C-alpha cells in the first residue's frame, strides 16, 4: 500500500452536481445503476484531463457518456478504479455495476446484516457500491431508487421519500431525494423487514420533524431511550449552538454488524445495535449513558460534519473533534458534569496518551496515512475535542459561540479544513491563535513541570512552568505549544485566595514559552496551587506535591476534577512504591494515611455519592502502565492487587455499611442520583468481594439473584466470575446465559465479562469462548467482546509471562484480517506498543507481530499498523 500525503492535496478535476442511483437488491448480485451529472471544475485548471473514478470489488457492466456506450479503449481499468477519457466539459455519465452484499464481510459499502441490507460509506465505502469520485470535497445532490422483493417492506435512503409503488414480480420500489448536497461518504441505504417507533419534534422555528427508529421486531421495546435522547439533543443544539434540524424526517436504524458505534448519514443515521438499543432489564447505566452521548454525537454531525464537511480525510478532526466536544458538553448538561469530565479524562490519559507514545502517534491533523480507517483514533476524536475545548477556554463561552456561528455561516454547504475552523474562531473573537495551531500539527503529549517560590518578606508567589514534548515518529523537535493552564491557590484552611483586585479566585495562565514565570502578589502565606483545573489542557503535569498536600487537595479543593485528580495522584504514588517493593523483594505496605483517606471518603456524608464512587476507584492496571516509563506488567498486577486487597480488608466494615445503606429495593430510575448510588453500591460490592469471604460472596449472589436491573445484575456477575469459587462462578455464568441467550446485547456483555476475568489461566477460558455458538468472527461486537475484552481489558492474563496471550492475539488477527481488515487492525494495537515493555514481554510481543507480518498477504489496514510498529 502507498502513503498519501496532505501536502499533495489537489482540488478535484471534475465536480458531480447530481447523482441518481438505482438499486435492484439481490443478496449475491445487486445491480447498481448510476447517472452522474459531471462538469469540469473551474478551480482546477485548463484542459480536459481523464476522469478518475474510485472502485473496489465491483463488476463493471457498462459505462456510457451522454448515452453513448464507451468501448474499453475509452477507459482504463486500474487496481483501485477506472480512468475515463473525457472530451467535453459537461456530460452525463451512466455506469452499471454488480456487487455482492452477501459475501461482503468487510462491512464497508453495501452488506447484509441478519438478512437486512445496509451500507457504511465513511470513509471510503462508497467506492464498493459503484465507480465514483469518492472524496469528501465532491458534494452532490443524491436521488436514490431502491427496488426489492416485498419481503423487504422497509426501503430507506437519505432525504425525503418522493415516490413509492409496486414493480413487477412481487417487487416494490421507493425513491428518496436528498435536497442537500453531500459527499458520497454520507450516502446510506437500508432495506429490511423492520418495525419502527415514531415520535416528532417541533423545531425552534415551528417546523414539525418526524422521528423514526427502526429495528428488528424483537427489539422494538428497546428504542425509547434513544428517541428521548434524540429529542434532548435536538433541543440542546438549538439552545446552545442555535442549530436547527433541516429535513422533515430524521431516521435511526439499528444494525447488528457494524465496524464502529454509529454513522451520521444525512437524515438516516445507522447505529450499531449496541449503541442504540436499551431497556433497564438488558442495559447497564453505562450503556444508557453511552447511547445518549452517541445519539447526540451523530445528531450534532448534521451541522458539524454534514452541512459543513471535511475537504479531505486529513481534516477528520474538523468534524470529529468538534462533535466530540459538542457531545461531551451535551452529556455534561444532561448528567453529572464532574463525573463526565473524570470519565473523559481517564480515557484520554489511559488510551490517548498511550497512542501519543506509541508507533502510530500522529497529530490531531495527520500529515500522511496509508489507510484512513486507521486514523479514526482517540487522537483525532478525543484529543481533537480537547483542542476545541482549549479554544473554548481561551475565547470564553460567548467568544466561542460567536466563532461557531461564524464558522457555520461562512462554510455552510462547503468542504473545509481545520484551518478554516480556527480562522473563524479567531476572526469572531479577535484572539490570536497563530501559535495555538501547533496543536493540530504536532503529535505527542506535552509535559509541564511546575516549580514555585514564595518570598515571605514581599508576599509574592512565583510559579515557574517549563514545557517540553517527547519526539514522535517523524517529528523529533517540537516547538512550544500555547497551553491554557487553569489554576487556583488555596490557603492553609482550604480557602481560595483572591488573585487580583477584582476578587477573582481562579485564572487561566497562557503558557506559550518553553519556560515562563508568573507572579502573584500581596499574599500573606505560601499558597498551595491547584493546577490544571478541570484538566484545562491535554498535558502531563508534574509538581512535587507531598502526600499531605494531596490529601489536603482531595478534601478541600473547590474544583471537583482536581479533588479526584489528587486521589489518583495519591494512588499512583502508593502503587509506584508497591511496584518498587515487589521488584526488589521488599515488604509490600500501604501507607496508613492512604487507608485513612479512603475511610474518610467513605464516611463523609456531605460528599455526593457520584464523587465518592469516583474517589474510591483505584487506577486501572492499564492506566498505571501508561503512567510508567517502562511497563513491568507483573509488578503492576501485583501492586494493584495488593492495594485492592489491603483497602478491602482494612475497610471491610465501612464498605459493608455503605453497601447495606444503598442496597434498598426500589423501582428503577435513570436519575443522576440513582445512577450514582448504584455505582457507589457496586464499587463497595467489588471491594467486599475482593476479600473472597463467604459473607461478601453471599451478598453478590443475593444481588445476582434478585436485581431488577442490568447494572446491578452485571456488577454481581462480574464479581462472581472474578472472585467466587469455580462452582459458584460457573453456575452464575451458565444461569445468566440461559436467561439471556436470545438477546444479542446481553450476550455481548456476558462474553466480555468472561474474557476480562482476571482468574488465573483465563486464556483457556477465552479459547473455549471463541468456540462457543455465541461467538462469531464476522460480528465486530463479538470480536470486540471476546478478543478485545481479553487483549485490551484483561491486563493480568493477556500479559502472562509465557507470551501465550500475544500468540493467541496474533493468530486471531491473522484469521480476522481475511474477513474484516478494519477490525483486524483495531485488535492488533495492544502488541504494537511492545517497545514500552520490560525485557521478555517486549521480545514476545515482537515475535507475535513478526508472525503476523510473515503470514503474508496482509490487508492495507493491518499492514500499516504492523509495519509501522516493527520499524
Ligand atoms: N463518522 C463515523 C465514523 C465511522 C466509521 C469510520 C470508519 C469505518 C466505519 C465507520 N463507521 C462510522 C462515526 C462518528 O464518528 O460519528
Ligand atoms: Zn463522529
């Protein structure tokens, strides 16, 4: 596969004003007729160069210009498409192709999922449907006719339905017209025997929009939450961004086989069933919240992505970073803002920082790729959202809103760049973002080192901030970033100090130099800084806090995020000491102050349950690994296990009391309070069961047997799988499966819990799971649950010292690559970061990677990831 560079971008030679598509659906031989109205792009130069049309795995039946069939000398077949000779500046191009949805296991283009036709065109799937200039800067008005047997009563595409009727031989047709120009990646088609839920939404200007959610009949009772979330998202986008929906209908379809979470096709969002279907009996609170955020995300794309789209795929974060920022704020407004921020930052620190430190590290706007689907990453999405959040912090809410209004107004109907976004923000606010743009072009996680000095006689306090950023592939030297550092200063009683004459107690320092000092005056005592409040920039920050200072921040900081962060720093310090003791054969001990801090969190009745639950979480093994310079997997597992056990034993009575207080029977509700209480209760259950005492396991069994919702049921199952004796664990696993084997989403949860189990020797259980009838290598959700659950969610067993986990992953990835290259490339990631591991584990990961490389004939997706990590 070849490398594509941003610097090589050229405007397209031809534009496509109209696209008429006509589908005759058949499982193995769907006929696709397309009629394109094409004209020379006036912005692209002189002459009439040949027209390149992308096409992959297509059978070309015919091609004609203005009705005249072209003979083979007028076009050249190439591996990735066809090159057509052109002799006029405007013409109609008619193409007929044949495709095979049934055998399409890549889940790109048109495919069948449980007997239902559906499409996935982002990023480059449309070229698997017909020959087309498949690039996002070609925007066209689409009309789509679908002809199918009447066993497929529901025939959907983008826009508004304009006609329907019978066809010969028990067939029927529906025609859809999308009045908005769009790139081919936003095209969608669905055909199946589906039921739907319907609702409506009145927009701010009084237009009535029909809302429909389509699923297989058996899931129709699981769509209410998504529809409710959709209406909330529509209202929120009007209130916060002034953005109204623009078509008369908005449809959502649930599909079981899907490579990602969902897809924002114009007026016809397609969702992975796991990200849209939920009922209290079958879905956990986390699932309900994920659905709300993804429904919001895809809806928000209607403006940030569809009305204003990307010029090329290097600009992916233009739509994804901005839309993740929008969905995060939506979720924060709908639920607990503090908890949402903590969850997002945990994800970023654990997984995006790892990406930045690994062989695939890339800037938020990458400057090259081999396969674009490998760049739907946490860097583009989550770090991209942090970059937008920093703009929000620097401009303030009003300046940011003026910037987004200008951006949408200026670029509506266009395909644009990250530069256009930043320029609109700058122009609207008159704030200089020249240096800030480096966040888009430089990869890596910046490191801030902060020192301070207090002059008692002058009453001045000086903070000195140094910034640096480690080298990443292809980028050795980094120039200083423009970093908003939000902070407050605390006095010895925990009060916020006033920072200026206006009574301000919090400020944003703008770090722009490699080293910079900031002075605060008129202070009567040395303050304690609360740094990087609300995680105001995606950086690592180092300040030599003592344990006492962290304990103080944990109980006094007015910034909830930093209270949690102080608890994490304390835990990291303790875990680092434990690892050191383990490595040197010393005695493992947890400081009494830490145990006391956990006790006081548990006993503090003034703290909200949501915060208590967060403060009690020990950092995951993966996040400890990410924070280590050299990852010593065995020491990490031993240290964390010891800390968990020690806390569980020392605070057994407190955990028990809290659990009992919260374990009251009541009807299910998704209120923020009830969600928080369930989380806290189940955190207590986890600590209790870590002791593996009969008393604790009996509580888990009781909860497992009597829970009236999946959050509690799944939490109980998880602790039984991890901590009960073999007999009790196996019985729970079996009973759960017998109860839920017909429900795809619950079966996925069940598979995932087993593959994440830290029971010793779990690999053999995972090997059995992939033989289980519920496992299917062609279904990405099942692959993510079992193979991903093991390689990404089971730190202790995947990193067993004999390397068997890595070899297992390599074998699975080799098989998977033949079916679904995108999913194979996603699953291989854990072993690509081999360089950060100590000794033998690094060597064994590398052997597994070489095995994949040598297996021959890799897809472009997998080749890019594996070859870059072996370099
Ligand atoms: N914009 C969508 C991306 C997506 C995707 C990308 C590659 C392969 C399959 C895919 N399915 C969806 C989803 C989103 O970010 O909203
Ligand atoms: Zn998106």
